[in-house]
C-alpha cells in the first residue's frame, strides 16, 4: 500500500469511527450504540493490520519550502542590494531644518541629504575659530622671525668672541717671542762678564756697559711679565666670551626649535577639528553614491535614534536564498540560479557567489499553506546578472522562488 492509499484508508477509518460515535451517542438504545462503537474499533484493527510496516511511522505529507527536485534545488529567497540598505540617522534631539532629497533621487558621496538646526550655529562657531587661527598663525610666524633674528645675533656674538680669542692667542704668541729677547740679553751680559773677568781683556768692556745691559734685561723682563699677564687675561676673557656666546646660541636654537615644533595655535586647530566634526553631525550626508529609497525625516521634527534616510547602491543586486540543510551539500559556487515572482516582469538569473557556514531556522515562509516552516536552512548568496539588475532593483526585499540548477 502506498502512502496515498494509506491516508485514503485513514480517512475512511476516521469516517467509520465518527459515524459509530455519533450513532452511539444519539440512539436511545444504548446497547445498539455500544455495538456500533465496537464494530468501528474492530474495523480499525482490520485496517491497521492491512497497512504495511513503516507507513504509519511516516510524517504527514507536507509541501516543503525548500525541496530538491530531479534537476534543481528550490528554495525561498529575498532580493536585496549587494551592499545592503544603509539607514542614515542624526544626533538625537537636534531639530530637522530641511530635507534635500526625495525617494528615488540619485546621490553622490558626500552629498547633503538632511540639514539640522544646529548647522548654522556650528558654521558660525567654525568661522570664528578659523579667524582666531589665522591671527594665531600670523603671531606665530612673527615669533619665528624674531627667534631667527635672535639666533643670528647669537651666531654673530659667537663669531666675535671667537675672533677676540684668536687675537688673544696671537698676542700670547708675540709675548712668547719676547722671551727670546730676554735670553739674548742674558747671553750678552754673560759675554761681557766673561770679558771683564779676563785680565788681559778687562779694559775692553767697562763696568758701566755691563750694568747698562743688566738694566736693559731687567726692564725687558718687567715688560715681558706685564705682557704675558695681559695676554693670559685676554685669553681667559675670550674663552669666557666664547662659552657665553655658545650658551646663548644653544638657547636660541632650542627656543627656535621648540617654537617651531609646538606652535601656540595647536589648541585652536584641535578646536576647529571638533567644530568640523560637529558640523558634519549637523547634517546627514551620503556615505557613498546610490539611490534614496525612503525619507522618514520631516522638517520641524526632532531627530531620534530612528533612521531619517534609507539609501542603497542599486548597481549590484543579490538574492539571499534559504536552502534546506540537507540540500546545501549539492550547491556549488558559480551554479546558475533562477528567481521568479508574480511581482517581477520576468524571471531573473544569477550565479551562486557565497555559501554561509551558519545553520539557522528559516526566516522566510512559502506562499503554499502546506509548506513546512520549521526546517533549518543555510544562507546561499546569489549575485544577480547585470542584465537583470534593473528588474531586481524595482522590488527590494521581495521574496522570490529560487531554483538552483545542480
């Protein structure tokens, strides 16, 4: 006995039981009603013995929402933009000043869609901050020029100190040459004294001449000592001047570098960045090019957490099909799929581009009242062919019947 015959017999059995129960209830003769019920139960036993083993254990036949036919896998799917639908909202609490677009409008990235009331105030604050920044930059540039002048002055002082140091060293060298004169005078005195000590030559050199040479040497020694002391003092003073000039130059360079690396207008730049961010939040702009789908914002209302604009890129469309977990093993990337619905002007086609890994409960219900809805499925993403994108984009979120060729 086939499954259909079994369920036909089951219907007959139900009629027999129902007839027996009704008759047993309404016929006044209680014994006759009992006999009828007994006959119904006896017929049920005969019918159960006639059914082959295993038929009663089968489930009630239902139409599945995703079924594997001989040449394709059928499932329910939903049309949607490949990039998804963008829901754009604003800062809650701000009042909507104006809506710049309507549903169906094509927009470009950065285009203003909704303007909020705080935009005017943010623009004014931004203009004031930019003027302050311009003044601060001018003052900073003037400070840099002044620092450059101080640096040049420090470099000039260092060069001057180095020149004084060079002159002091030259003077010391000249003083050093005076020591040779002292040595020469000493040799002359020693020569005269040697002549004077010789009895035969004593008359050639007088004592006054020797004394004069000694006086000359003494005067030269005094001059040498004074010149040497002055030269040493000059060198010390020059070295001190050079050290001071080097310190001034180092400080001038550090001040110049610090001024250049940490300008005083940095806080104003941060303030302007914040104001620009706040100005950007005072308007809803398109994050990319696409088509406006819905406009929920109304001028005069206050923005909430709900979206004001819905938009999407309709140049690429996909279909998310829910394939039964027992059939997904037959699905491969690149397989051709057809999608149809009474709401579409024609059947559209595409190819499988992704198979999800997560198994979950089906979210789409078939139009058939006998279709199962308690099965578990896996998402299969189908990229719609370019020539069918225009047709698919006319019915976003439309549930379609998907047929994937094996």
